[in-house]
C-alpha cells in the first residue's frame, strides 16, 4: 500500500538555505504581496516549442555531462551541434491548432486556483509572446502558428485567466541560450551560464542587460494586461563580480510600467526576491516570510508522453501541508504540442475542485498557527477559527476515524466544532491527558462525508 506521508517525506527538505529574506520596502509591493499570500493556490504552465519532442523543456540543450540532459541527443543519435540546430528548428513546426486557454482557465477556476504563472520565455530563448527584440518567437513568420489570430500566446493566456478573475504572472528566464550576447556563437557553450567572461567582454554583457530590459518593458507595457508578479528563473550567471543582472534597472522598468508588481528574482536573496520558491519540495516547518512551493502534477515540468500523474489525494495533502506552514502552492501542468491538456490533468483539476467547493473556507486568506501539525492533523487559522485538516496516513483506504484528537486547541463552547460541508455540530470532550480535546465523528456523518480524501474540522477558539 502506498502511504501519502511516505511519498511526501521524499520531497521534504530543511530549507536552511532559504533562511535569508529581505522584505520589500515599497508600500504598493507589500500590499500586493499580502494579497498574493491570501490567494494560496495557483497554476504553473510550462509550454513551448520543445513540447513537440516531449523533452525536459530547454534542458536538453545544456552541455553539461548529466544523463537526463543529454539523453534526448543520444536518443536521436545526434552530436551536440546537430541537436542544437534541429532543436531551434522546432520553431518552424510549432502549430498548436487546438490551443484554447479558456478551457485551461475554466479548469483552473473550478480547481480553486487564484493565480497563473505562464512561461513567456524559457532558457532556450523561444518567446511565447510578440517581442520585437528577436525573431525567435511564436509570432515570427517562420513559425507555423504565426498567422493564427491566437499567435500571441502569452497575451491569450493572460486575458483568458483574468477574464475568470485569476491573477496573471509572468515566468521569464534570465538566461537566454539563443541570444548571442549570452551564449556567444564565437565560443561553444560550456554550461548553463554565459559562455564568456563578462570582465573580458563587458560590452556583450551590457548588450544582454539591454535585451532583458527591453523584453520586460514589452511584457509590462500594458499590452499583456495587469500582471501581479514577475517570476524570474535561474538568475545565476557566473562567478565573476562583473556578470551581475541589473535588478535595479529591471525593477524600474517593470514597476515604472506597473507599480507594485511582485518581483521574484529566484535565489538572489535580495530586495528583488519578494518571495522564495522551494522547487518540488515542501518545507518541513512553517517559515516566517512569504514563500511558494512549485510542484509538478506529473514528474516533469513540460509535456512528456506516458508520465504518471500524482494522485488527487497526494496533491491535496501537499496543499494542506503547504498552507499549514504558511505558504502558497503553485501546481504545474504541461500542455501537449497541439495546445491541449491531457485528460488526466483535467480529471485531477476537477477532483481538486470538488474538494475545494467544500473546503476553500479553510484555505484562502488563512494563516499558519502553531504548532501547525499534530500527527495526521494540520492546522490553519482565520479570524476566530482554527481549521483542523485530518489527513489519512494511507490514501489507498482513506477514511476518517470515529474520534479525532485535537491536542492543541479547545473550542469556546459545546457547539464550537463542525466539519466543513456539514451543518451538523460535532460533540467533543476534554482529552484524557488534559491536552486539547477529542472530537467525535458520528457514524451517520462517516457514511456520508461531504468530500473525499481529507476532511476539515472548523473549531471556534475565540
């Protein structure tokens, strides 16, 4: 039998490396960040021309000697430069004729997702928006999809999600492996970083900063609507002091166009990293600064055929554990080359939505509350209430027991405990050891529970 706790233990980390946090000073940024923290649940979308091959986003272009990076080249029996040339020609054949961002947004809306982060440009440099800085983009006449009225894909995605009251966020790769001012064609690439020394060629690095600033200006100009956040991936360049991104300049561009925009300069540990982003991991304890776990629905960020999906119970357990520790949950999907999501993705989103219809009160705008967890029970709090989620240890035969111990909280009255989705008042009594209470779940309720997988007790404590 597969146990949810065992699955999730594999992705817990201490996160001591995430300890340094510098809060923003701008009042409009702080207000936007507080609003974002209340949203709790969002959709991440990794999609690009690379989806045609079903490879791991841009990573097969990385020249490092790592098996999962070079496997795609080996499978196609190509040398590195042959592979690079063929990969860049994926632009020519990218033609997602079934692209329907409204359907994605409808599924996200039902699932209870409150914001979206879309990959406008991944590390390969292929732009999913109508930039004027390069012809390596979906709207270029060399791309099969360029003449479609939906060709400015990022704009279509953001408009569709905003139309359903879902906040929009930009994923933007800082490295650009197609740009000659990052991977200079004069030299072969040596790693994922710039392949020249900025100290020796300051004009190249300066030109790359100009390129980034221009693209950020395009994205925040208003053509792509209101953007809550800018999510910058992999900002590390090289070990020299000269090769540093000009974050002050980028912030002025972004916030000059859209004041208050959240900046997420991942790993910078600076005032431009307004929240931190543990990837494929969940902190083992509550953190006292804004954070978001970004996790895949399968085991890849982008589309790969025949991948196993995480179960609905596992995803919901992640959600509960993340919010109990004060974080947000950004759940990733990877569209297919034709622009559709796999049916399993839609099934997971619908099942998550069924659960959220019952339990969203204990999700949105809640705060972490010590001790955060007692065994299989996880806590959040809002106003006069604590929300206690019972998470079964074994998802294969999930059920709630006839009695649930709540060691850390005591209701203010005899009618102070209910289960979300049920109007029935639950009986409770002081625990035998004097620590908290024991809540009785009557058989009539256990036979007809308001949802599946995880159940939430609403406890009035004030």
